[in-house]
C-alpha cells in the first residue's frame, strides 16, 4: 500500500531534481557566456587603445614632413631630440604602411571569436615606416628622378630636424 506512493514520490523527486539541475546549469552557462563576451569586449577595447598608443608613438618618433617644418619653424622641444647613443639615431621615415603590433597574446582554447580578435591585432595600419640607415650603413633610392629628389629632400629635412648639427653632418654630391 505504501510502496506505490513512495515509488511515485521517489521518481517525482528525481525528475524535479534533474530539471532543477538542468535549469541551474543553463543559467550558469549563460552567465559564463555573458562574462566571456564582456571580457572579449574589454580585451578588444584594450587592444584598440594599445594600437592607438603605438600609432601615436610612431607618429611622434617619425614626424611627417609638414610636422618637421613646424618643429623647425617654432623651435619645438622635438628639434634635435635624437642623440647618437639612442637606438633611433638615423632612423628615417620612408612612408606610411603597416607594422607588427607590440601587443602579443597567447592563443588558447577560447574559441573562434578570440582567435579572430588575436589575428586582427597582428598589425597596426597607417603608421610611419622607418629605415634604420645607421644599422644599414648605406642605402640607395631608385625610381623616377623627380620622386627620388623629393624623397631625398624629405629624408634630409627629417635628418636635419631630428638630429643636431653637432652630431650629424650632411653632405650631398651631385653628378
């Protein structure tokens, strides 16, 4: 007599417990996914800020020709700022392009979204590209005469603005 109701109560308790655990698991999974999305968004914002900072530093280190003109005309603090003892001595801006980012991540098992974010941070675009003339020892320019002369003018202006006349002597020979 008591067996059937007890059997029903046992089965009902098991089913209700299973449904309750399933509901808790689903809620916990949703919370974890939401937390992951928030972390991914925060990471993306931090990456963008880091890439922006890297671009600002590169634009400061390798100013445009217009900026070089302003620096020289106004005798700004950037004038003759690079010393021979520094790594950037005789690094000259050659143009604009993409460079590898300074932000590096170790990829893990976080999923495709994370992988895509890591891949998108590989480069910083639209930043100055420099040529380490000091490390190369010598360099040559090849192209149409007018473009080469314009580049030589730009490189000469950069060298004169970024390096003191006491530390860098510029000599030009024409044939």
